C-alpha cells in the first residue's frame, strides 16, 4: 500500500473542513507547529490554500487556512 505524504494529508484535511486553524491541524495530523507551518507555507505558495485572519470567541486573532477555490476547480470538485 502506498504511503500518503504529509502534503496530501494536509490537502485532504483542509478540503474536508473548508477552513481550519493551525491548532486543529496539529491535533488532527499529530504534527508539531513548526512542521505544520513549513508545509502550510509551501502549499500557500503553490496556491493550494489561502490564509486569512479572523477572531475567535475570546476576541483573539486566529489564522485560518482554507482550501483555495482554484485548487478545487483544478481537481474537479467545484
């Protein structure tokens, strides 16, 4: 069986959720913050995901990572 790479796991997880926070990604995939940030930055440079700021329920700034609509069109899901 073929091993799924972290890039693919990230893309699948974010695509299923639509948008998610760094903390959610860390917990779901079992990776540390530094590794997650490196992979997310690379995916953003390739325009697979987009990043935006929002506020949580305690009015703290939180970064959201969202699957890009261009990527969804590319793979035929939009």
